[in-house]
C-alpha cells in the first residue's frame, strides 16, 4: 500500500515544516495491523482544557470508530484528549466485533494516558469487512505513550497512509488582537474520495483558545467549501473523519467573529483537500472546475460534481483530449437547471463554446495545449443566475485500475 506505488507526479517537492503546536504531542509505532515493516498506528495526545470538534461521513455504512466519535464529539470536558489512528484495516462492516474493537482501543488509550474514555477519539482506515486485530494496537499503547513528542507530527502523517504516495501536511500562522496563533494539519486520502461531510482522515491542531461550539461551527462551515468540494472517484468512504483540537496554549482567544482565524483555517483545509486530489490514485492531472451563472449555488455544485465525476471527462483529460462535448453531456445529465443555448465553456482562458455551439474562434490545438498541462481549469457559465461553485478533481488513468484491482492482495 503506502510506498507500493510511484509518488504522484503532482506531489509537493517535500513535506512542509510544520511547527510545534503547544499542547499536542505525537507518537507512532509499528503494530502490524496489516502492513509489515512500517509504522501503522499513531497517537496524538492533547493537553487538559483542549476543545475538540469533528465532522464525519454521512455514509449509511459508516465504521465503528466513526459512530463512536460521533457520540463523543459534542461532549464538554476539561480532561485531556487523544486521537488514536490505525492504517491497514477500516474496522467497517465488522458488526459487534467492530464496536468491541473500538471500545478496547479507546479504553486502553484512556487508561494509558490517565484521561476519560469519552475523550479518546479513534479512526481506522484500510480494508473494509475484516475484523480489526485490536490487540495489536492495545499492546503498543504503552510504547506510544512513552514515545510522545511534540515534534513528531510528520511521522504521524506517514503512519496514517494507505494507498497514499506522499504524506500530507499544511500549516499557517495568523496574527490576532491577542497575539499570534498557529494551525497545523495532516491528512490521508488517495482513493474512495467523494466526501459527504469531511474527508478521508484529517487532523488539525491549533494553539488558539476556542470554545467547542465556535470551533464546531467553523469546522462544519469550512468543510462545505473545501473537503466537500473534492472528488477523485465519486466514492464516499465509510470512514471519513475530520477532527480538530484547540489546545488554548497560546492564551489567544478566538471568537465566532474572528474572520482572520476563519480565513487561516480555510487556507489549511483547502491546501490539505487539494493535496488529497493531487494524490488521487493514478492521477497525473489536477483539475479545477468552476461553474457560474447557475440558478442557485446548489445547482452550480450539482453541475460541477457531474463534470468532476464523469469517467468520460476524466479519461479524456488523462488522454489529453479536449473533448468539450463531454462537458456538455455532463451538464445535461446532472439534473440541475440548464439551457443548451446559454452555455459558455472555457478551458483555462480559451473560449471553447458559446451560444449552444462551438466558438467560431476556437481552434482544437488551443484546447489540446491546455490538456497537456498538469493543472487545468474548466469553466462553465450557465447564463441563468448568480449561483457559483468551484470543485477539484483529477484525471482517471490506468493507474487507478491497477491500484484498485489488487488492493487487498
């Protein structure tokens, strides 16, 4: 899995230098949950007084860890908190065994850290339908606690990978009236990416002081314009989890009116979301799709996702074929309001089609040149109203088939 496939050509040149977030420590260990010879469990421990927020998949077949997190995330507590993540096994569609495995891990972690079990959040990612060998995780908890260190966030990002070809991290600092606060986040995700809440696994930390309800409102709102606007293959995971912890160690208070903090958090979330798309299984192209002029924002997103999820469009992009007729097809099938004779389509800045027909000035070689780029923008204006939406996707190549044809082997 991780390391089994060549690094994505869209990968950043290196993992970013993430700052220490006071009040958070990390540790990783090789537990042999599924993988051999690599770290596959990570622990993040947050200081007492930390607030936690989260957004989770709305899949009807969501995993046991997701269900457990959903029960706990709205609880207030002054206890410390922890996040335990294993890769290689999703602990999804595992019935009573899944519930027992989740509880075994969270109970053991709580005891090892001396915190309330209700403050331990767990995630599992990997193969669906196989019992989680939770004893392999619990056997390593004492080692994890002993190894906790504030500077090990990059190792944590590596331990949660499955088919990812690179570890994903992002950070920023923001100056507020009370001082400067830091935000840092890590993510994993490469396939089964069409989030319906948050995405894959994402963990974000800040040293700002934020009330739980405020943090939750911010996270939920920003999810809709970041992680809920990406797609690799139109498949929503059983395990999608986004957790954020605010330690308050900086002493700088963030309120619901703090637009500067909201903008900074949006930047980190958007960066991580884009990295997930750029690591899409087999991806060679990063594609932005912008829809404007729709009857509503909801219609704009419906059209945008129809384009982004179309196998015909994604394979054409992989083959560097500027087949704009497939964009017309995707708009027509989406179910949202459209008028053929009002459509305008652009590839980057090249006007391709307008007024229900190909633009008279369009030349095929112009579109072909755009398709040869690693990053491509497709713009559609419906000419109907003020609705807009931007989503991000990747191409669909033979690499996607190769990865998923032998995922369990």
